[in-house]
C-alpha cells in the first residue's frame, strides 16, 4: 500500500536534529512508494500474546529507524523511535523520541492535539476536568503494567479517553476484546441457526452440482464484517450466511448468487 504522510510541527521544527529527520525521510519514502514497513516494527509483534500498552492506550505505533536488514528480517534496532498514528491511507508522523521515555511521553498527545485534533476529538471526555498534575512517565509505566487505565489532561484543559481502546487488568485491548466477544456471539447465533436452513442448502447444492451428500459438512472459510463464507466439504459449494436486517433471521445463499447483496450486521 502507498501511504500519504503528514509531519507534525515537532518534526518540522528548526531545532529538530536534521540527521534524525533524514532517517525519518527514509521511512517516509518507503511508505509513499508502498514498501513493506513491517521490518521496522517491534519484534514483539511476532508474539501473539504480546500486548502493546502504548497502542492499547493512545493508539500510537512506533517504528525503528535503522538502515540494515538483520538475519531475522527486522531492520536494525535504534534507540530513537518514530512514533506515529496509522489511519489509512495516512501515516501521521508525530515525533522521534528515545526508547527509554517515548512510550510514556504525554508530549505525544500534546503534539497530536496541536496538529490533528480531529484524531482525538471522538474520544473527548465532555465535562471532565483535567487534573492539575498528570502522572509522571514512571507512574504511567507502572499504572499500565498494573492494568490501571490512565486519563491524561492536556495543557489547554482538554481530556481524552483512550484512543487505542483501553487496556484491561490483563493488558489486553478492551475494544478488541469486546469486538471479539461480539464476533463470537454472532458466529454462535449463526451456527445455531444454520441447521434450520439445511433444506435450503441442500436445494442450492442440487441446483449447482446436481447431487447432494447424505451428510452435509460445512466449514467456515472466511469471516467478514457482516457475513461468513461457508464451504460444503464434499461438493465444494460455497455459501454466504448472514443475519437479515429486517427479519433478524439467519439467511444462507449460494456464494455466486449473493455477490452485491446488502448483508446484515453483527
């Protein structure tokens, strides 16, 4: 994917280190030309159990600024990290900060608020007053580690909820956990309703291949926002299954017949 890049005023400041900016520009050129940026991510992304608390809290990613590709496919690690927000098709380059302090630097939020307030406005906590004293970097690190959600007040008094979705006491992303639960409940609802559609499924299989097995074996092959795709293992007939918006009932249609349909939602 080819990205559009936006630089914050922090990166464009006359006092910003030009040598570091040159390295940022290398990343920018890679992004606008559609090169793979994954090698610049933390190696922790390969660990399915890893929880990125900065992302879960403020919705901010980070990239390494090295120039050499290492044996494991990662770009060489750097102490200075580029912090950014990913919102297709734009990468918002916020700032470059040292690894030691960048993950808890409230200046990142101040920079986002100053440059791109629309990225934060959906998370405004109306009627909430900013505390006179925000937690220190050390306190933010410890609170995140303990699963205590932090609310940061900015210099102009604005207060935002966690843009990244928040984190639980287990460190997992609250928004993603809720979405996963919704998906699971939705799939269970479809699973319980599909047997009621067996006659319709058999009819469609007969129409497609002129033969239907005695026992149907349906396998999930794709999970979309508003429907699932099933395949009957023996005949290889594909079906789309969704919840009809109007009736609330499970609907099964042959995949080829359902292209362009308006499905239900979770």
